[in-house]
């Protein structure tokens, strides 16, 4: 099959590129190796929309951070996903560190960040009452925010789909062949796709894609970040995202509310060779507890409902690698996208699309669809509207996930959405069934039944995510 552009990777960067390219008269396909979008780095991060004070001025990170953050705020209204501009606070524990806070402030100004101020420890504790007495000062950034990373990724993808982008799943790339007039991408099951342009947004595996076509090799290291997620009962423990002064290894352990009312702390930053090992470690969790305890007092660790681990793609150069490969014309890397990659993602999409369009000279679509309606959310819906919804479709009155109050109708909607869920994780990421206090202990069986009913499949074929993660074994009549 032949397209103008092939995008490799269905994380937030790949979906952002897909959405931006869908504004133009181009045929575009996105290839994802797993069963669903948002299955790699994008599924396990802090959900922080960074202000832009941290990246070194002049880097791609700095260039795209402030622009991308502003775009997320605007897109949340156009594409209907959860976003809150809650602000962030970078704290220090020594009055002598005021110069370091000033350096961050100055860097933020150079990068175009507005609405910042340096405050003392007393003022910081007035704003966030659970901060420790040892906090000596802080940089307050009111433009910081939090976002649902799943919601952002699916919103970008569904809008791209509505504008003509094709999506192919379970399509791991085995080889990329340079041709006279473009590229041939060979996937599993002997499938082949051809295009003039390639966008390599393969996350942790972007180096492997790059190295298939270029003599100038790059190397990506997986950096593990463990997190602790708390029950929504204490989601207001802090209102701002609380950072400690950054170190060379990263922004350190943070404490933040989520857009869905939980509290989250983490991550660690541990380099590892394995690119698919998302194990959690007791040592990492102890590190998180100790570091977070420096920032705030009386963290209610008895309210932790789960821990999880995500892997970030750290390229040796330190900065993002975005652009056309020197020795492989029309092959564009989107590689080494670590923090603040989520914040930058919409700007990355526009940046890459502009490069391709400047070469292709194609025109914009006259009928581009700018908006997208997100999934129905019965939780928090006013009684009048909820009653009317149930009268229209009684499945919305049948609660499947008690913890998050997710109805059967919402799960059916997730399965039948434009790029529908085919696994338990796919449903969880779209509508949060299984994300609550019991961590799917109650709702799994019924959710599996609904998947079978909607997709005409057997219970022993239902997977947590990829093939091989079936919950039930054995033959089913």
C-alpha cells in the first residue's frame, strides 16, 4: 500500500504529527506495533504541562515547550480532553539557593515564559499548606498545568482520523528499505507499506528505525521512572505541581494532583538496557517516599492505590532530535523525546508537518475538521442531564466500575469510538474503568463480557493489552 507519509509510532508525538499533517492534502498512515495508541512512554508519565523555565535556551526543547504548552490549553477546548492550569512551584531548601531560583527565572524569561515570581518559604506555605518548614523559597509559575496524557493522545488521533489519516495496529516495523522514490516499510505478517516520506516517532525504538537507513547512528537509553498514585480521597493534598530544584539527572521527584482528582508522586530516573521492562522496584518506591518527604509533611502513604513504571527515551545528545536525516532524504526523526515531550507534543506536530509540507508544496484542506467531541462522562453529570441520557440509552445507567463510576454505556462507547479499544487497557485509558481504588478488582469480569459482546470475540481471547496477555487460558466452546 502506498501513501505520501508513513508515521511510525502511536504515542503522543506520532499522533500530534498525524493531526498536523491531516490539515493538508496528503495521504497519511500511522503504524503502531501494539494493539492500541498510547502504549509506550506516553501512557506512563506525570501528565505535567511544563511552563518552559527548565530547558536550556536555544535548544529544541526550549523552542517547543512554551509553544506546545499554550497549544495544549487551546486544544483542550477544541478537542475536548482534560486540562487544568494549576500552576507549578519549584522549591528550594536553603536561602543560599535563591540564586539558583533566579537562574531558573531568568532562563524562563529567555524562553518566553510569563507570569512567574520568586517567593519566600512563608509565602509558599500560605499557598501550599502541606509544604515542610524547611522550604526556604520557591519559583511560582502560574502558567504550569496538568493534562490527561491518554485523553490528549486519543484526541489528537481521533481528530487526525476524522481528517483522513489511517491507523494500522499490531504492525511492528521489521525493516525499512530506501527506494529510488521513497521508502518501503516491512511489518510483521509480511505486510509492506510505501511512502515518499517517513516520520520516525518510535519512542524508545526510534534509534533502531533511524539506524536502519542512516550511517550516522544514534543511541537511545531507556530511563525508568517509578510513580506512586494515591486515592482521589486525598487528591487535594497539594493544588500546584511541586518540584524540587532540578538536578543534572532531571527534574527530580514531584508531587502533583492529576486532572482526575488523584495525587501522584515520582518519578525515579534509572537508566536500564531493557526497553520493554516496566517493572516496579521496592528500592525505587523507597527513594520516592524519602525524596517527596522533603517537600511536604505527613504524606498519607496508606492511601496509595498503585505504583507503576514508565520508560523515557533519552538520547545521548541530551536534546530532542527532530528533523530530516542528512544521509536519508525525506526521512524525519522525532527521537529522544523525553520530558518536556508531552508539553511540546502539539508544537512538535506542527514543526514536523511544516518541514514536510515545505518540501512537498501541498495545499491545505478546505474542509479540515477542527474540533472533536470527547467521550461521555457520567461521573459529575447533573441529575437532569443524566436522567435524560439514561432514558435515551439505559446502558449509561448500569455502573460497571464502582470506584470511578463508569457506566456500561461509556465502555461500549470506548470500544466503538473512531479508533476503538480492543483490550482492557485500551478501555481503561479511554474512560478510566479499572483506574480507581480497587484497581479493576470489581469491574474486570463485566468489562471483559462487554468487549466480547461488542467485538464478537471469545472470553479467552480478551487481552490486558498485547497478544499474550490474555486473562483466561484454555479453549472456550
